[in-house]
């Protein structure tokens, strides 16, 4: 398998090059942030083979000596290696691991000869005091594991995209998991179990108080098993307590927040389409990569396939740089209300199949409650397409590979 260029993210970095912003690549561990930054460095070198680049990755042996240093010592190291009278491109991987990293970023940001790029695997990087410090100074690029189109390019499984899509749902899009899956799914699953453990130990348990690991993992498993469903902290606490993992609502809420901050899950709020207002209840959570579902729960594709498709569509909408909400149309739900950066709004319903007439009617019903003229899409795994009173039905695999306009 080859290394593929993360074209979408590279295009954003190219646009932001030399802009007076800190470019912050965020996302779950092992999603490809470090590789993305190396690919961008290669682009810079293609433009100018003598371009001054200072790149620090503390996971690499040659930079281990910096791991225990203070922010000021790391700052001094960077300044020492700058080329004078030129723009220097400075890259720091997993910057949140540097003590008082916000001081490091502020110091490098104000230096006139530095264009700064950093990566981070925890939303703490852009929260609390740092958010205030960096308001108007940072641009976040949230890096997700491979999209289905990237999966096809990376794996070379282009001759039978439908079969490849089923494999993608099980394996997910973590680059190394895709690579290992060629040798057998159990290798990919064991790798993903290791990734999860690494996230838990480095991004969660070191930063937050976890009262009982067994209960924490119970919350994780509940969320994974409930992607695309309405959930509440109270319901999770009730189920876990009934299974002899006693936990209260407040603790469940805290645990969910840590999972969101580690980019393992994305929280999506509701939007009242008729009232044109955001709602604060009945949010949904989507898993960053469905490979975790098979690796941690042992669940196969056939189980809850409609919600899995919904999870994948959410991630793809996010990759395409949209704002996303769960829609409320009177007492019915629209899976996604989508707004792109040009202000264009779209409504999307997702179903595994609508071959049954009653299923089709159920999926179309929320659309019929919406009186505006924004585009309405019904995305399914069915091969047949068409329109129903202006509602466009399209095939999911075509939508993921952008064959469907």
C-alpha cells in the first residue's frame, strides 16, 4: 500500500501559508496529523529546496532530549535554529505535551520570522485560557482518519467499491489499521485496541480523574453501541448501574466530555428548523472511526447498519467543512441539517434501504414538514435513485466518492 497525499488538508494549509495565524491540526491520535505536516513540509521543499524548516516531533528519538524541557528551553532551541532574514516554517507535534505550551505558542507566534504549525490530540489545546489567548490568532484543521475515497486510493480496492465499503465500515480509516487489515482483520483490531489504550492513558487518565476504569469503559462501550441514537447521561447511568457498574449522571456527563475532548466522539446538537433556533437537549454522539466499534465491541456490519451509515455520513460532512446539526421538524427528526461555508443549507435523511414502502414514507415524512426550498437528500445503500416531490434519492457509495452531484 502506498502513502497518499491528504489533498483536502494540504490545500487548506497551502491557502493559510504565511498568513498571520497559528495553524493547529487537531484530531484523534494516529489519524495522520504528523504525516500531514511532513507532506506539507515536502510541498514547501518542492517550491524552494532551501526553505528554512524547523520541525520538532518529540516521539522521534532525535528530539527525546526536549521532552522534559521547559517551554522556554524549547523556545530557545527553536530560535537558535532559525535562519535570519527569512520566513522560517516551524512545526511542533503534540504541542499540548509541553509544560505551559501556551507560552511557547505565544512566544513563537509573535516572532516576525516564524510561520507556525502545531498538532494536538486533545481539545484542551483550544480550550480554556488558550482559547482566550489565541482568539483570532489560530485556525483549527480537524484531521480525521481516511475518508472512503482516501481508503480506496490507499488500499487500491477500486474494482468493487460496494465490497470495499463494507470492509471500510469494519476496518475504519486509521491508516495503519487499513495497512494491517491486508494481513487479516485481527491485526487491525489489535492495533485499534492499542490506539484506544494509548488515547485513554495519554489524553484522558493523565488529565482527568477517572473514579473507576470499568465504569468509564462502560460509558465508552455504551456510546459506541448507540451511535446515531438519542442518549442521555441519566439513561447511561441507569443501564450501567443495573449492570452493577454504579455511576451517577454527573460522572457520566464528565466522562462523555473527556471522550469528546480526546476527539473519540463528536457531539452534534439539535436545531429546530421551523423555529430557526438551536436546542440544548437530546444531542447525539458520533464515533470518530467505526473501526473502534469492531475492535472494542466485536460488532460486525450487519448490526445496526443504518446508524453506522449515518455515522459515516456525519464524518464525511465534517470533512467537507460543513456545520452540522440534528434537525427537528415539528415532532419528527431530520438526520442532518447542513450548512457549508458559503451559507448554503441542505437537509439529509439516511437509511440503509427504503425498498419497503412504509420505510420510504417514514424517511420522507420529516422532509414534507419543511416548507422552505433548500435541497433535500435521501441517502441509502439502494442502487435505484430518483426524486420524490423534489426530494433527491442517491446511492451512498456514489455520494462518498462524489459521483452523485
